[in-house]
């Protein structure tokens, strides 16, 4: 009879992970392994920020539990690029001191990853901070939106609004949605290809939200065309003594702008028509008088408020409160 040999426990293939160059602290007390990347950080700080990790680390481990470099380890299902963004906030290195609105703008990659993981790991304070950055950029405040050279805390393209929409749905933050859908709609058919996060993966909208983007864009352009017509509509008791000249300028500019209506929206402002009337009209070589420019500016503001108030409706969003058109 052969002697019974003790069964050796299977050793996980941990030798295949790579130490992260940025987050491998020699005095760290816990190792997080995401895919093939290992992060050696501080257990106590993770526990302070996250009830998830606090409960996890309090579970007693058997004395035979394998360790790495003298530390326990935890496998995460997250992408290492996203984990790195979170750790840059929790363990500042290389000048990454804070994650907030009072400092230099951060990238959408950083905000999106941090908000998602803060939500997943119950880091409520960090989640609120990240959402405030998105709510500041995709504001529901009309007066903030029209403010010239508005300061924001994140650098974002129109396609980045895809992440904002998905995060708003994930965290139940509907105030982000109207402006995020408007921004996404400016990207045109590129929305179908999604947005690339951290040069590592592509994020896309659901079919329902994709339809909202395209249907809402069509409605918004249609209503904007009507608004442009109302802004340039002649009204005898308003025009100045140079009425004939101003009428020609208004008609010329209205034709010019309507031909390019779909590209008239900057990332910070829905419309720019009033600014177009300050300079001399190219076709007529004439300009509006001051009185008529004021008229255009007043009409434009009224139309902007109307478009803003109806923004959720264009994108088929049911928002109980959308008080963005209140005066400052």
C-alpha cells in the first residue's frame, strides 16, 4: 500500500501580475490586483474611505492564507486603468493633490473612472465630489450656462457626454442628462462608435439612449430654426430710422445662419446669433444699428430661455424639476 501524500493547495498564478510603477508603496499593507496589474497601497486608508473595503478587510483570514510581498491581496474585477485613477485621488502622487472644482480641470477619463468606482465601493464623499464636477459641467442652471467664459473643472468633448449619460443613469443623477444629451447630439453619427476611455476600452450608449440622441437633435434643430425666424422677424415699431438697412442685414444674416444651423452650437453656449450681428455683414457690407442689435440680443435671450426650458422634452426625458430659466 502506497503512503498517502498530503495534498498541496493549488497556488494561484500570481507570478503573472506586474507591479504598478505608480502605486507600489514599499511600506504598503494591502495589494490590489486588477487584471495583470498589482497595486500595493495602504489598507487603513481604504477602510477609512470605503465601507466595502472596511467590511472586507474585517473578515478573519485563516493563517494559511497566501500573501504577496508580506501583504494580503485582493483581486478586483475592475480595469487597472480605472483603478489607477481612483488611487490617484486616494493616494496623491506626482502632484495629484486633489480632485475638486477649485483646481485645474481633470480629464473625463479620471472623473468617469473615479465616480464609477466610488459608487461601486461605497465611497460616498468621493462620489459626491465627482458628481459635483459633472453637474457643474452638464449644468441645469441656465444663468451658469450662458455665462461668458464659464470656468469648469473637467475637460470634455461631445463624445465624452456618453460617459456622463451612463453615469447619470447609474447614480440616479437626472439633472446631468439634458445638457449631456445635447452635447452628445453634436457628435453626430460618431455616437454610434462610442467613446474610448483611457485608450483601453469603448463605452457606448444603450439603444434607447442612442435613439434619444438622434431624435432629440432633430427636434432641437427644428425648434432652433423657428427661434431664429422669430429673432429676425421684422417689427415696425422696433426698427430704427435705418429700418431698410437693418432689414436687409437681418434677412441676409438669417439666410446665412440657417444654412449652417446644425454647426452653430459651441460647447458652452447653445446659440451665438447675437454675436453674429456685431460685425459687418459680408453679403451686404452693412451692420445693424445699436438699437437693432439690442433688439436681437433681447429676443435671443428669450428664445434661449425657451429652448432651455424645453430641453428635457426634446430628448424625451421626464424630469420633475428643471428650473434652469429662473432669473439670477
